[in-house]
C-alpha cells in the first residue's frame, strides 16, 4: 500500500474529512458538562444524546440520498451553513434550544457528503484502500486530540 499514490489533493481531502474527529472527541467530554451547567437533568441529557444517534442515522440516509442527486460541493456548503447556524444556537444556554439544535445538527449530517466526495476521488484514482485507511487512522488520532484538548481546557473553563 503506497500512500504516495493518494497525492496532495487526496491527502487534503482525507484530512478535511477526519478533522471532525477533534470536534467529536471534545464533544464527548464537554457537551454533557455544558448541558448540566445550563440546568438539564442527567436523564434529559441521556435522552438527547441517545436521540442524536438515531437522528444521525436518519440524517445520514436522507443526506446520502440527496448526495446522489445534487452537486456535492454545493450541498456540503449548504449543510455547513445550516450546521454552523445550529451550533451558534447552542450557545444560547436555553435547554430546549440547545437540545433541538444539537439534534438538528445530526439530521443535517454534512460529513456524509464529504465522505462521498472522498470516495469519488479515491475511486477515480484507484486508491480507496489507501485513502480510507489513512482516514480511519486520522479519525482516531483527531478524536484523541479533541478529547485531550477538552480535558486540558476544563480547569480554565470557568464560563461553564
């Protein structure tokens, strides 16, 4: 397996696709603490996090279907704007808004589109094994980095 066949563009696509691991790593540490600090009960937090998984699956199916019929780059940009707006809503500190916005980010799962873009590139270059191996490795590394960053930030996060 030669990673040099991936090329610069492939490496950038894999990196972009994997950078979300930092967010998910940090999210696994910080989100529950943030939800507790805004007054959500542990039960409600568990329900929201559980529903997130279901909404993520549903969103992946819907967005995956749309990916086959729309320009992937344009769809990714639209979903990124929607996701960014929903994340901004989460800073309101209102439990209902935070819960709904978080669940909606799962429904508008833009990473499905990015993975399709990576897959299409890999198929064209005949480097699927190399790209998805590298992507998997990067996802793990970036998730660990995100978790460590969140843990290191907690002592200074007095705003929580």
